[in-house]
C-alpha cells in the first residue's frame, strides 16, 4: 500500500508531478504512462477517492480549508470574503474541514481523502502545532496562509509583516516618540518573529535603542492586550507609544490605559494591526496597519487553483504589501 504520492511515482519510474497530473485528469500525459500510473494506483491502493475521480474523468471542484481560528474571527471573515469571488470565478465550492485539536497523530491527508477535495488552504497554524510533512509529500495542492511552508505542491501567502511593523514604528518615531513599546503577540510564531524583526529594524532606523522591557508577549486577543498593557504601565519608565500585534490587542491596551487614569493619545499613542472593521469606530479611531485580507483570500484560491491545474507550477511564496492607516490614536510625544 502506498502512503504518499512519492511511493507511486517511484514505482512507476516517473516524477511526482506526472502522478499528480494523472490523478487530476490531465490529457497532456503520455497514454502509456497514464495507464501504468493508474494501474499502480489501484494496485497500491493509493488515495482511492482521487484515483476513482481520475478513472471516471470527473473532478470534485471542491477546495477544503483547515483553520484553528473560529469562523466568527474578524480576520478570518475578511479573508473568507476575499475567497468568495475567486471561488465563483474558478467554479469551486469550499468545504470547512473543521477546527482541529492539536493531536499530533491527526492525518491531514486522510481528512482530505475522506472529503474528496482537490486542494486545501491551511490557516491559523504554527510550525509546531502539527506535522505537515505528510500533507506536503502527498501531492495534494496546498496553500498555507501566514506560515512559510513551501515544498512540492505546497506554498504560502502572507502579508509583509516585517515591513508593516517597521512602518508603524517609523510613524510614531516621526511624532518624536522615543519610548516605543511592542505588544508582540506570539513572538515565536512565523508572523510574530517577522514583526519583532520589523520592530527592531524600525527602532534602529530611527536611532532608538532596543529595550527588552518594552517588548511583551502574549497573543492577539483584547484580553491579552489589556493584561500586557497593564504590565507596561507598571514599568517605572513607562512607554509613550505602543505598537500592537493586532487591533484587538490595541483595543485592550486602550482600555488598560484609561483605567490607569491616562489618555490616548495625549499620554500614550497606540497603533494596531489588521484594520478590522471596529478599528475605525472605537474611541479614539485607531491608527493601524491594514492587511489586505481580501487580496490574501482571493490569491490563496487563485494559487491553489494554479497548483491543481498546473503540475509544473513551482510552490508559490507570495508576500502582500500593507498600508498604514492614520486615524486619531496617535499624537506627538510630550517632552521626554
């Protein structure tokens, strides 16, 4: 029995890309090669749903999505909105493949087989959450969002996180702030590491020394923003500006600042990240880094479609630019 597409390719003496083309019903494969591969697929009992689809010349026209965040999360809903038009344009249906536990024995491949999807989008995971090796070796076209996995038929898309935080730091430094803190939010994640690098680079460019006591680490929730800001406020040399890893963190930080009897932006300037809908409606309206989540969602589907339909397409690695949206939560620093 074959455990992955490489077993079939090795037995047939062809490339993984050729086996993928056969399984997806391409007509560009030599007839003898196709016959040999399909015979081995049956003999080795590899991916029965995919093999059956190739044999009868039908496609499921379905893309699956794995995610750990809830469907109601504002970041995900904007990405899903971007996916919708691309799905319509390409003729695909989308299947939500359930919020997964962090069970290391879980098989992405078996789940994909059971739902007969042609490709998958993976969102909300970190490197150490799951073993993605089986999925990337399976030949299933896969697109990771915010996770730099790139191998075979798998690639990724992400915002330019490092540049984004660098722009935020440059903005508040331009308002004469020298005590700039960073609510990093999961600094050991893929995006968290890049954002911390951007924070360091932004400080260096502005000629501001890095201070480890100005970097606090949690997650991207409002509750963590509140907790982490209280930690910063307890610093005897408290910061005058705070760059946050998400808008929700920023909103929690503003709540903690006000609870301490201080004002935003007069005492402390606050910058968010994401530009979710509520960012423009909080008081004061939040200056934030806008991720182009609609583009990320649209391109995720377009890239998966490319991997499905072109067996020679190299694994993508696409970085999407961000925009700094200036509102009212930042002001020039008082004398420091």
